[in-house]
């Protein structure tokens, strides 16, 4: 596991963002998952079977320490009706089965459910954007670091767009719920390499935006990226109440959709 930094807004640092961007721009492949999660082939399915609903399957398991020993599970509905073949550009198979996240706390006798989310994780595919890679499994991940739960979603399209972005949601446990305390993200164009980085701290109510970042290795005579700060609208957001679909309408979306 990588060493953690002291600052809250370290999920996406310029060095990490640039390395990821160079891999994308030069190799045209997806960024490997950043999750400290077990590979699907390594998961002890029998151990976690009691927590997987009937008709669902286990995709990811991440174990670490939050307030105590914790396991985070991602399960996906296994409904063939939600899987279709794509004969055009994009992913050959489209899977819109819903995904849920479960947070389990280890006890002396096993595990108990601590919290979770039924609405934050997007499906593997998007019928309106068929070239989109899986935001969680292919482009993101889940990790536990420095007593924080970090969920990363990445957006990379094999056709129709040059844009690439990643967003890392940072949660801390607070009275058996998980409060959003930070959100780090970056976006850039694979065509020009130009992009921006963002870091929001919901505890201090401040957001830093860094413009003028160029991810291309051969970029020369580029001005130094400039950062600017602004105050965030006060508010508390919790994992169990956050909905991915709330971001669909910009004018009505909560502020975390824009950060």
C-alpha cells in the first residue's frame, strides 16, 4: 500500500494525475484501478456469501481500518435482462445492472453491517454513452487509507470524446454514517493534454482549482499552473444519502456533483 500524505486533499496529486494521463495519452489504455481491493479471483466467495443478496454477485472486497477493522463490499445484480449486446462502437457488452456498496464492521463473532450505499455507484455501462469504460472496475476503485474510505470513479471513452476525468470521494465515519469530507478530481483532453485539477475540503469549506495543467510529456514553454481558492456552500453529505442520478440535472444537482 502506498504511504499516505498528511493533507486531506491528496487523493489526486499532480504527480499521480500526470502519470495517469501520460499512460492514457501515450498508450491509449485505461488507467489501472487505484483500489487496494482483492482481485475477483482472489475473493473468498464463501466468506462473504451471507452478505450477498440472492440474485446478486460479489465484485469487490476491500479490507482496512476505519474506526475498527472494516470490510467494504461491492455487489451487483445478476439479471440477464440488464445485459445486452452492442453491435456499434463502444463496449461489445452493455451491463446496466445496479451496484450496491456495503460497509461491514468486524466483531468478535463475524461482521455486522455498518452502513452502505444503494445509489452512488454507477453501473458498468451507460446506454446513452456506449463507449464509456466501467467507471469503477476499469477506471476507478475503492480503498481504505488513513482511516478514510476513498471511492474513485473514472470516466474514459474509447470513442466520441477526448476527455478523461477521475473523481475520488473521501469519507470518514461519523456516528455510524460516512460523511463526505473531501473530493479530489482532475480532467484533461487526450488531444491537447490540457486540463485542470480540483480539491474540495468539506470540513474547511474551501475548494482549490488548478488550471493550466498539461499532461503531455513533450509539452514545452507551458506557463506554470495557477491555483485559486473559493469558499464552498455549507452543507453535510453522507454516503447513504448520495445519489449518482442527482447529478443528471446541473441546475438541481448538489454541490458535490460539480466539484
